[in-house]
C-alpha cells in the first residue's frame, strides 16, 4: 500500500471514529432520561471508550510511546486496574492485549459498526473448513448467517468430492447434504473393513469359457469362446445381461471365433475377435454394432478411451486409431507402423482434440500422437516391458533386467510432455506384472510382482513406502485408493488391505487367476479367467459336470457395500469356498448356491428360482 492510500485509509477511519463518538455522546443523555433509576454505572466507562479511541487515534497517526516510557508505566498499570489508569498505561502493554481487553469490556466498539459487504464476507469465509465454519456460526447471529450460507457448504461438498456433477440449486440445504455424504462415506468404509455387502455372481453362458472382462463405472462387459459378448449394469441390479449381437451369419452356429479383448466406457462397448475383426457398439442406441473394422491379422492389443470415443488396436506391426468425425461416421484418425509385435496398448486421457496412445513392443516403448509419427519413448536392448499404465501426463511400465550386468527389475516413470524418464522405482528379483498409476492417489503408485509382493511407490522420493507379501503365485491385478489396496493373484485369491495399518482385512478365493479387478467407494468387481479356453470334458449333459466347468470357468462377481448385509464373513482372513454338490439339481443354470456363506445371489435371492433384488 503506497503512502497516498495509507493516508486516505487513516482519514476515513478517523472520520468513522469521530462519527461513532458523536453518536455515543448523543445517545448517553437520552438513555439517562429513559432510565432515571438505573444503578450506578461503573466509574470510568466513558473513559474506557475514550481510551480505546485514543489508542485507535494513536495507531492511525502512527504515533506510539517510546520504549522507555512504556517500561516506566508498566508498574503503575499492574498496581491499578481502574479504567483511568489503564488509559494511561495502554501504551505500556502489548497493543494486541490492550485491544482484546477493550473488546471484551466495551459494549459498543466502533470497529464492529463498520459494515462489510456480504459478498466480501463470503469471500473471506470461503477459506475456512467445516470445523471453522461451525465455530464461526457460534460467534453472533450475523456470523451465523454468513457461516451457513449455501455457497460455502456447496464448495465444501465439491472440494471433498461429494456430488461433483450437481449444481448449487439442486438442494436447499448443502450443510445437511454434506453431513449425509460424510455419514454414508463412514458407513461404506466400515462395511469395507468388516466385509459386509451383497455378493452377486453374474449369469454365465452355457458351453462357453470366459475370455476377457472389463468394467467402467459399474458396467461390466464379458467376452466368451462362443463369440458372445454380454453387458451387465451392476448399478441398477440388472444382472440379466443382454447380448451384443455381431454380424456373423446365423446359419453357422458355433463357428464364431473367440473373443480376444473387450473394453467399455460410459457410451461405447468394443470387442476384438481372433480373426481380426473389431465390433463397436453404442450402448445408448441398441445392441447391434455401429461400426465394424477388419485387420488382416489377429488383434494383439485393444484400448478404449475412458472419456471419449477413441479406439486403438494393434495387429501385426500396425497400430490404428479410430474415432468418429463430426457427422458421426467412424474413420481412421491415425495409423502407425512399429518394429515389433505390440504387447500392451493404452490411450492417454485428457489429450484434447488429437488422441495420444502409448504402446510397448518387446523392449520398445512408443509414444503415438495422431498428428505426428511414432516416436520412441524408451528403448534398452534386451530389457522387455512387462506391464504398462498411463495417466494424463505420465506413463509407468515395468522393465525386466537381463544380460551380464543385472540391475534388478524396475518400474520406469516417464513424462509424456518432456518425453524423458522421471523416476526409476523398485529393485525386485521378480517381474513386475501389473502397475496402477491412473487410479492411485496423487504422488503414489501401486504395483504387483511375481515375487508375491504388492508395493506402494512414492513418486516424490522414488522410494518404496510399503511392501506387502500378498499372493503365493504372484500378483496379477492391483488397485488402491486413499486408504486400502485390493489385489488379485494367480492362485485366484482376492485380498483387501488397509495399508495405513499394514493389515489384511479379508480375502476371498476362487479357482482361476484374477485377470480383472476394479472397485470404487461402494462396489468391487473381480473376474477370474482361466488359462485354458477349451472345455476338456465332453460330458456336458450331466448337471454336476456342467456346473463344475461353466461356473468356475466363468466366475466373476460383484460386491455391493451399500449397507446391505447379505454377506458377512469373519474378520480373520480366510478362504471362502463355493459349495459343489449334486443336490443343486433343482436350480436353474446361472444360480449359485452360496448357503455355506450365508448369502443369496441376485439371480435367485429367495432360493426359489424367482429372482429379484436381495432383501
């Protein structure tokens, strides 16, 4: 603040103090006339106000008592606490203490007579958290009105991640909405820790083996060896999934090729087949594909953007990006040629107009931009890439160390903007089989390794903050949030950890490796996909044989932790085993008897084969 502004501020404050003093003098005779029998006033009350005004006047004028004078009057201030004595000793004390004492003793303080604009008060209060707002609401009626303004509590809801797509006009009391959201969050966390939730196994396809599973925001897609593709919406408990039709001839039953990969987002479903064909469905328009693309060879990798309609495929030595134009017709946005067969392919989120992808081919890592040619992001001869994940500005992939100089297997983190290595994490004996960078909290990353361990990496210090011995045959899938880790292993075990306490909460077991794992605050989706895609037994007429093959080979389940206590396992970790006996002969296909666990599935909650929502 310059000198002119400071002088102007002092002049305006002096005028306001003078007006307040004049009003106080005018009110004093009128009050005496209205209350002639008022008890005797404490002596020096007017001198208190005058002392405060003198103090404020001195502060405005920049004047203060010299240190020697302040030291000389401290004894007098301590001996006498009368208002006239404090007036003379005000400069000897700390100015803040003097101001606080005056505020506590005076009824009318000129500072509070100055009215702030309401919008300015809201801008000041917006920097307070919910606890400070609660304290401010207890100061006065005016502060209570400001502290309970809907704008403040709406911003708190948005900052804590509650109802991010809502507007301020959707609810009338955002303070109550925040309380309800926090109570629900606490309930969900408690249910996660205590393994309380509804467990539902999604309906299988007879005479088919599960090939690939993917999910997005509670919607699950699965592809089978029969060529069928099915979609479930677990958010609405609609587990009777429709088939997504292909364009193969109906007069050739059983001749459809296997489904190699499936992907899904909020609007699209994509499936790649063994013969090189690619089908794209629009989930909003129907079950028939809106676009069909053909490769000359088998599709080796498939990626779908989670935000928009961009599909990337890798076949032989070509990588193709597909997206619709402004008129809605699908076209090739970019095509790249690589030197080796692609192993992993991911689309970078939030890239704007031009799509960007990252592909790994042996020991090569490519950065593929639609408006540019393929660029080599990383290459070390003889060190193949074993896993890949990307975020909006980084890429993380595991590297296997081979050769005469063994440096240990590591995870490399690259900046996609600068195209350089940022971090080298870990030094493990086993291969890194999975890494999750996109869903991890800021500055953290979780990975799984064949050495049975799940590791949390700190990207700021390039160190391992936690290492958990999780799975006997290696880790196949992993994901974390702000307090827990969910991991899946090659032996079929799904484990839930509270990594802040370094403690396993619970686990559940199935027969085949966990190939897909996804969770949010209220649900968990896992998929166990077998190694073999051929049903070896030819006796499919017997129900026990049919059930033993189809149910276990197509096992993937959904857990809902929204307070419905349909399944509560013990707190101590243990393996849950499904009942496999021949006394289930009366049940329809697709319904699993889980009576040994004390639960009933969505397909048949009552055990009568009627179906319905669990109660």
